[in-house]
C-alpha cells in the first residue's frame, strides 16, 4: 500500500443533504453517521495511519476517523456527527489542524448527558431513522455510546439490513499509530439470517417484511416451502420446493457460524419430506406429528387422515400385490380415489361397486384383509374429528380440547400402525 500524506489543503465540505432519485422518483437520503470521541483534540496527539481492510486503498494519515470519513464519503453522503460538547471541541481542533472546514454539528445530535442512556439512545434512534441509506462509524465515543448505536441498528434494521451499507470500526493495530478500518455489517446480516432460519425452524414461516440482500434467494425458497406446506400442496413440496430449499441452504449458507443451524434444518426437512427408506404413509405421519408439535392442528389432522388411508392400502398390498396393482391401474393411480376404495372396504358390499372391475372372491379377500387390520374405529375417529374441524369446529371445543384429542389420535395411530410396521 502507498502512504498518503493526508489532507494538506483547506477543504470546504459540501454537507448539504445528499440524495439520489429512485425508480419511484423519491429522493434517497444518504448519510454517514459517526460517533465522535476526543482523539485529535490534544496537542500531543499525532496523526495515525488508517487504511481499509480490503487493502485496495492507500494509507492515509488522520487525527481520527472524522476527517477520513469526510474525505471518503462527503461527495455522496451527508456527514452526521453524534457528539458531546467535549467531543465537538476536540474534533474542531483536529479539523483545524487538518485544515478541513466542517461546520455541520446539528444541535439535535448533541449528547448533553452521556450517562443518560435513554436520552443517548433516542438521539441515535432519531439519527438512524432520518435517512434511507447509511454508513455507520462506531470507532470513537465513550464505550457505551457505540454499543447503544449497534443495539439501535439491530432493533431498527433487523427485518431489513439493506438500509445499512457499512458499519465501520477502526481496529487498533498499533496504539495511536496504525488502524485498520473494518466493516462489521456482515455481523448484522448474520444476525438477520440467524433470526430468519431460527424462526422458520420453529414455525415454517418467514415474515413478509423480513428482507436480506445477501440471502434474498434463500428467503424466497423458505417462503416457497412454507406456502406449499400451509396449502398441503404435498407433491410440489416433496418433489420440488423441499429439494430447492435444501440445495439453497447447501450452496448459500457458507459461514461457519451458520453451518450447524443450516445442517440441522436440512436434516429435518429430509426427515419430514423424503420417502427414502420409508413408506409414504410414514412420511405423512412424520410431517403430521411435526405440524402438531408446532400447533398446526388442522393441517396435522389432515395429514394423519391421508396417512391412515395410505397405511390401509400399503398393508393390504403386502399380501395381495397383484389385486392392488390392478385396482390402482383402473383408478389411474389417483391416490385419493385409491384411498377411498380401500377405506370403503369396511362397509361397501360387492353389489355396490360400479367403477371397478374385480371378481367377488377377490373383493372379499380384500375385505377380509382390511378387517384383519382392526383399525376401523381408529379410522372413523380420525375422519370424524377431521370433518368437525374442517367445518369450523362445529362441536365448539376449546383449542386445548382439540389439541388433546388429536394428540391421542396420533399416539394411537403410532402404536397401532407405525410402531407395528417398522
């Protein structure tokens, strides 16, 4: 890196509000907000070397980061100091020694009592909320003030980090002599995506107001998975959106801090959507149980209903594969019609068949096989409870009553069907 001699000539800063036209013709207010400290105000203070972490910029000599920020960003951004009376005095001295003319010290950003945490936080909050695009400098100031700045950034911009372009901090390499300007923005992005993944793991939802430039495609895939799941669009969920989400998690989330969270989510999605080494009715049961645990009771019950229908068909097929295959072909492999046919074995006589070509003897074989499962009562309970919930809870039961009832049905189904057929 080349060493720059610093700002040697008088420079008048154009610190009028900087804006640019957006696609909607709305001005974008842009600012660099910096917390001022006392560095540079003492005659003993000498200039130190500053350089940016990417090492593409030359070394610059400055008393503190204020003159550096002015030189780097004042053409595009408004420079907005947050300061105490003492910090203003110290930085005015540093500006004069650097021969930089800067007079924008707005009284609304004056910290009169740095021990008044609420007051300081309100000043920071006001500054951050006043602009559409920000670069934040937390290099100086009393220790708690930069911390309050970071807290405010997290609170205000957790849902959408795109407003914050950089969070600059002068990392000390050698005290009073050398500082590297690093960008802490990535940690705000990490906090944002951690929140998104954690929330999704808990309830399969992504709030519409959550935005992340870096992870926008991942958020899109999370939403697609959520939409298919909430609509019980299972073919699309199992074959497409779950696989796309897993692929995006594998390809996008590279940060070591997030890999464990991403891997656990991938493992979980595979468990509830994959048929590998499982019967279809087992996968439906796993997803039903998972949705029940997350309080999606009606969705859970709907899947439990489909699972027991698949279980009936699968169990009968073990002993009569040719008959079952023939029926499925006649019904064009329509799973809903197939499920209806096999559950109707409990009550429908041979003389009632109209759309299926099957011998009476084969039909009676299937009925006997169904009776051997001994699950008619369980099936009827699941069906009745599902119909009741699907019709606006016509029995007027409380949520706790319904939750308990569906939990009992899941347990009975597991004990009688899933556990007995590993």
